[in-house]
C-alpha cells in the first residue's frame, strides 16, 4: 500500500515530467488517471515543456497537484552535445 509506505518511511516521492513534443490527445485519459493518482497520494508532479508549444496536460498536472510548470522555448536539440564534444567520447563496441 503506497500510503502505508509513505507514512512509515522518510521517502518523499516527486515526479518530474519533461516533454519535448506536442500532447498526444489519445493518451489524455491515461495521463489524467496518473495525475489524479499522484494527487490522491500527495505526490507532487513538476513539469517542464521543452518545445515551442505549451502542454494543456502538464498545465492541468501542475494545477491539480499544486506544483510548478516551466515553459522553455528551447529546442530539445540544443540540449544535446555538439559534434565537437561527442568526438571525444569513446565509441560503443
């Protein structure tokens, strides 16, 4: 039982969602079920949107769980290492 584990330990769960694409509207029900479950278990859900458009799913997650949501207009490719930097990494066998 999740509630019992949370009461009996010092574990403080927290969820961070990073999103780099648009919302997949076919997964709305599943996403909202996860958000409501997190809220019911007092687990905060932080969200960071890494794309040019905002996410209504993550807006709702932040609102329902009372946490923060960050909108970054950076493109996810900017977070990847440059070709110059990757040339110094060992290659996979």
